[in-house]
């Protein structure tokens, strides 16, 4: 398989030479409908990519060359696709409707989520929910909370700062008797979470009339650690050890985000993701949205040497999508060693950056329009026919044209826009949880397929883990810090 990927890489580099100095405006396919994939929930337009028909034809051969069908089947069966940690992968199982024995734990937890939401909606006895979480355990539920934008009876706060300022500011708004705490950590050993948890525990101890343990809930795969901390069994929610944090939005990790809505809203999110699973598993390669996204990503990085990818959203409820996809993509594919313990010949994950498009137009778009670094982009918007979205969607389309076609001013070159940044459009047809679930699962599949193409494991994160260990070693040896930094930088006691 290594030889096959080397051959693919060599061919992509060769094809890239054909368009290296070609402008998108000269490659634009006049039959614009030939490069759009439509589905009930999401339309994907890649007509503004810098690629020839010949190169595109070759791209659609690659999935068969690497046996992608078998890899997708293994993914949906929850098989061991994480060899470096010898773990199975289970995130697609969480949105599956299958109730056989393999899914027993997941469906048991789903019923517990339902019970919690129904019970607390009917008999609400708290006003504040503080979720102590970090990484995927925070980004997912925080995104869902912002997306739903509900004015509910419960104030939802997310905290993870190591300096505790974030949590301290939140606690000033709360009192112990009206507040519950969710500690969300897959390992329940993440030191940022434990530090925040210890701090909030001391806050509860200031009120002797309130039992901290009655107000404390945990979400983790480590039941033993939750119990050791004093979390009551009935207040524990379990996730599978095979569920990566950046893929955990489908599990009880997202429970805090639905405290002001209902269980049916949670099911809508899962159903949208399940439909994305159905799309990727049943669609031909040339009408398969995540497959095309992954192929184009590998094309842009390895053939055109574009090492960064901007994601810009044009709907306020989607404003945190970029942060979420950034973590999903770079923690998954930000590595270079392949399954054969050799360096992949491909450039792997590009830098993922961007943000809320309307704001970016007044800042980073200057760099995009006139800087010397090329960027590939996703523009994500909503086209549902409602008055509120019309202007925003027109702005999205206009910016794509500016980003790709540009405009030359020979008399005043400082007024020229080069363009030529390859862009795709992901257009949601509705702004609801089912559509959001489809969008997020689509990006998940894109990340998995991209990893499969370049031959790396997207489900481990040794850089994160080893980076923590290195930092911890440095902190433990105070002499190491003193010998390597000026005394003016040493922490003041």
C-alpha cells in the first residue's frame, strides 16, 4: 500500500505542474452544475477549485486504489482503526439506529440522557449549569449551545481556563443551591478539568447547607476515577473508551447543551449525522460530498502546495464551526508518520483557520486578497429562503468570486486582487439541528477519508499526549526552567 500511495503522490505532483501557474478564471468550467453535489440537507459546490477535468478524473480513481469502500465499512462496524493505541472507533455507532448487542452500552446511555432531560425539564430546581470541559468535550457542546440560541430557564457556562479566571467570573453570577456542575473528561484525569473541579468544590464548601456531591455530575469513560472523586453513581454518564474526544459530540458529552431544549432535539442532531453516514456509504465517488472534499484537500496541499485552509461561515449561529473543525482536523491529521512507521509522502493536514465571515472581511481578508500566501477555502452558509439569510448568502457568493477571480489594476497595482484561491461552498438548506448534524458528520468523514488517502491514523493524538508529558517534565524540574529562561520571566511567588 505504501508503493500505491507513493505512486499517487507522484502522479498528483505531476498533474499539479499543469495548473501551477494557471488562474482559476481560465479553468472555470462553464457547465457550473457539473461541479455541484446536491442533497436534501446540504449542497456542495466545488466549481471554483483550481483543477482540470483530467486531474479530477484521476482523483476519482484514488478511492478504489486505496480500498476506501472496505475502510468505510470498517468505520461503520466500529472496528479497530486506531492501531497505535490498539482501539476500536465508535463515533458512527452513536448515531446508528441498530439496537443489537454491540450497541447496548450506547443505547443505555441514550435512555439515561432522555431520563435526565425529561426529569429536569419537568421539575427544574436549578438555574445554572457549569460545564467543566476542554478540547472536543467543550467545543462540541458549546457549539450546540450557541447554535440553538435558546433563551431558557438555565444559564449554561463552559469553563476550562487553567488560570481559573473564567470559572471565577462565572461563579460570581451563581449561588451554590441553584447551580449544578458537569465535569466532562474522557479520561477524568485531564489536569485542567481537575484543577477547575477542585476550585468549584472549594466554592461549594463555603455553603454548609449545600452538599457538593448532590450537584456534581460526571461524563467520562473512566467510571473508577469519577467514583473516586465522589461523583454518585446515578450522576455518572459513561462514554466508550473507543470514542475520541473530538468525535464525542454525538454522546452524553453534549448533554449540557440540551438542558434548555429537549431529547428530541438531541435525536435530530443524531439523525442528521446518520443521514451523512448514509450519504458517504451509498454515493458514488463523484457525487460523494466528503470524498470530494478530502480529494480536493489532498490535491490542494500535495499538488498545489497550499498549506493552509480557511473556513468562513456566513450565518451567526454557525460562528463557532471553524474552531470545531480546526480541532477535529488538525488533532486528527496533524501528523506525518504513516501506518508503516515511515513519513507520509504527502503534505498532511493544512493549517485550519478562519472564522465568522462578516468579521473576517474586515481583518484577515486583507491578507487573503493581497498577501503572498495562497489559501484554499470553504465558505459555509445557509440558503433557506428566509429574509434574514438572503443578504448574508449573497455576500458569501460575492466573496467567493472576489477570492477566486480577483481583479487586476495595472495602473495602480496596490489596488489589484490576485484571486486564484481555490474555494468550495457548503450550503445548508435549513438552519436546524438535523442539518448541523449532517454538516459536522460530513467534515468527520472528510477527515477520515483524507487520512486514508495519505496513510495516517486520524484517531490517535500522540503529539498532544507527548507534548503534555514534555511540559510536565519541564515544570517538575524547576532548575530546567531557571536555566533556560531569563530570571525576569520566572513565575513571581
